[in-house]
C-alpha cells in the first residue's frame, strides 16, 4: 500500500488550520493568520510521530503534548486556565469534525444489509473532505458563538410570593428591558403569562404604562417580596410584570432587568 506522506501532511495542516481558526472565532482570541499558520504547521508535522516505534499509550501522550504546543503557539500562554480552555475547545471542534467525517465516510463507503455492513468500493475523496470540513466547522462555530453569547445570560430563579406560593423559573438577562415603575423607579422583571399560574386578582396590582410596537398599554404588575437568582443572590421588593405576549426565547419564563443584577440593588 502506498502512503503519500506529503498529501497526508497537507491535509493534516489544513484540518488543524480550520480547527484553530474555529477556536479563535468562538473564544474571540483575535490571533493573527501567522499564528494560526504556525500552530497548524506544527500540527501538520506531528503526523511524523506516527512512524515512531511507540506503544498506544505513548502515542496518546505525544498527541496531548502536540495539542498543548499547538494552542500555545497559536494563542500564547497566559495561565493554565487560559491554555486548558483553548485546548478544550480544540478537542471539542476536533470531535465534532471527526465524527461528521467518519459518519459521511461510513455512509458513502459502506452498504447495509440488515445489521451487516460491507465496503462497496466507494469512499469520500480528499477534495470532498476539504469542501465539507469548513461547512461543518462553520455550523459548529456559529452554534458555539450563539450558546456562548446567549446561554451565559440564563439564570435559574425562584419567585417567593409567600410561604405557600413559589414559582421556579428560567430567567434571561434582557439588555433591552428598561422598564421601571414611574414613581419609585423600581426595575420591572417580566414573566410569561403562561408561567404565572396564580390568580392575579389575589395580589395588589400596579398598572405601569408600557410602550410596545402596537402602541401604549398598561402593564399589570405585582409586588414580589423576595426572588432568588442562582449565582447572583437574593433580591427583595421586586416588581413583576405579567406579559400578555409569549416569551419566544428558548426555554425562558422571565426576562430579567439589568439593574436587579447589580450587587448594590436592595
């Protein structure tokens, strides 16, 4: 069997370059192309280690060392945590890309008869791999940025109305929520009407003017003595507005106000 070492090194270099670029975009490292090329070039040369007379465990340790050197060459070294985060995202991207390419190769290279798979002589060529890889990584990077930017604003919150009435909700820190009560200037958090299971007439209601896309309306608000925000702490005397519209953010019941997230808020 012929092994085209130069071709394998080029492919390895290109895949490493795509992976390092993906990590740079997700973590917003803003590294130069030169550093990306340097890290990918070292990763491409690492294919030579496969020809060393080492056992599987030693080869595994070599691959870990190569990965660490790659991220240090590309992103520099600040501290262990910084390097580990870069390494973690590199391996995550590698597993996503490797898993998809393996699936595509199996899908196109094998036929299935029941639970038996056999090779039919057709496999994905290198050109297809190079065309598909950036697409896979683009989807991964796009989703990674979305999760990083949005799910970091998710909070678990508990609304305590009294001893017998507590709502456990998923909250989202909404930078577009600037609602305040006009007299005491208290910030207002908003809850989806579907989540508020109690009869609003049992509470003392405050009507707050609110401007929406369809015009000005009155928002029904009630006083919440205590809310607990996981990872932030306890907040008292918060106004809760009952939204008539559905909250469309995935899995969210409550839109938080930036002011109640401040440590100085009482």
